[in-house]
C-alpha cells in the first residue's frame, strides 16, 4: 500500500511540473490536525461519535487517495491505545445493539395465543430466525460431542421420526445430521415394500437397518407405518394392524434390552398448518416433489388419522420406549426442542447442560398430555 501512495504522489508531482500538489499538502496538514484534535480518544467519549467525526473531517479533504488508502492512512496514524479503545468500543456497541434486539424479539415471540389452553398452538409468532440459528449451532456442537461418545463407547442409537404428513420430519432430521460425521450416522427412509418383503415378518426389513455399535440411525418414518398410514390408506388389512400393535411393545423392549438406545418422536401439526404447507408444496418447484398422492388423500382423512394415532399411542406407549410428542406448527421451535430432548436423554462426555437449555413444555408433550389436550379442542 505504501508503494502505491509513493507512486501516486510522484505522478501528481510530475503532473504539477515537478512540484508537490497543494491538495496533498493540505490533506497531510489536515490529517495531522485530525489526529491531534480528534483521534486522541478520551475513554469517556462516545466511540461512535469520535469515529463519525474522524470520517467527516477526512472525507471533507480534497485528495486523490482512494477510500481504502484513506482508511489505511487513518489506521496507521492512530495511536495504538486509541486504536484499541476504538475497536473495543465498536465491538461493545455491536453486542449491546444485538442484546437489545434479542430482548425485543424474545418478548415478541413469547406472546401466547389466548386460546392455547383450548388446543390452539401456544405461540402467536414464530421463533426469531437469528436466535434460532445461534441456538441451533450450539446444539449441533453438543450433537458432535454425543456422536464422538457414541463411537468411542460403541453405543447403538436409533431415533424414530413419525408424524402427520407435512409435520416437518425431514427438515428436523436434516438439522440433526447437518454437521455430524456421516461415517457414524445414517438416515433410513425406506420406500414401499417389495413383493418379497410383503411376505416377510413385518419387522424384518427394518431390523436390517438397526444401528451397529458406534452408530446413530435416524428413521424417517419406521415400522409405525403399519399403525397409521397403512390402515388409513387401505394398504394393509385390519388384522395386520392389530397384530402389529400387539407385537411392537415386545419388539421395542427387545431392542432396548439388547443395548439400543431408542428415541421415538411424533411431530404433530395442526390441520390448518398442514393445509398451508401442502399449498406451499404445490406452488414451490423445489418442494413439489414432497407432495405425494398419499399427502393429498390425507386431507380428507384427518379424523381417520386422528383415530389411528390415538389407538397407536394407547397401545405402544411403554416405559422402555416412550413417545415424545412435539407440536410443530413452528418448525424452528420443533427442531430445537427435538434436539434438546435427544441430548438430555443420553449422558455423554463434556455435556454442557447450559448450552442445551430447557425443553419447552408448551409444545413438547407426553402421550397422556397429548390425549387430554386433543379432547379439549381441534388443531392439536
């Protein structure tokens, strides 16, 4: 940068007939005055005002220097103590503004719906995007710690994601897996069974995808298709669903007894929000693939799905493999709380409870809470 200044000064000197241009002299004189009168910052002075005054005086000068060169010159001429004080002041001001904005946004997004005790989704406003990204990052750091511990100790972890169509299962799984090592984690999203698989023991094709030691497996839908989607859509016989519901508690108890840490999530979405997301999928080219014939058919079978879900909860809720129900009308809240529930469920090295934070009891429900809440009103 110094060579550029010398070259430019030499060019200007030659253009002026061998004499240094007056503007450069004026600039240097004024710059000296700026740092004599302004840049010696008093710790009690407002940093923002001092910077604005320096910039104002320097920009008012007649000079051929570029903006970058002027900034470098100002920086070079500032006394180290003043420079450090100014930087600290700028950073403090940034953090203070962010804290005020965060506080204001937090108050806004915590506003409750007056009808939430009657079954409405609790919050009137979605979670603030900036706060969501900060909290998600901290939780993903904890997920990396957990994954390292799982691999080191040879643990076997399976996480099931179930829920109504468009409840946000895929997006939640994506946030779980966004930064973890793919060598120690898998997402299992099986297509409809083949002809050979339809003749097998129902659980057989899922057993093949259970975690090995040191591995975490995320099931994007699971064997619970037999409890909800298949009977509602007529893809299986009633006696098949009945047999499944009688077998699944023993099947899951066996998984747990053989050392698999099993977490079962049900992401629940209100009817109005489900319709809104279906409409969004229909018009958005990058989401249209998500809208399947089964999704469209489910719109007219809300009550049938509700009955199947309730029967499933009553039959498959066990102490060894309990359900965690998360109301997901706000996807950001749902994702954060799903990760928190999962992290709290496993002890691992260097676990930071403060970073994980507490689970939101207004949207995270147990089976008894869900069933009581559903009978209070629509939209749960």
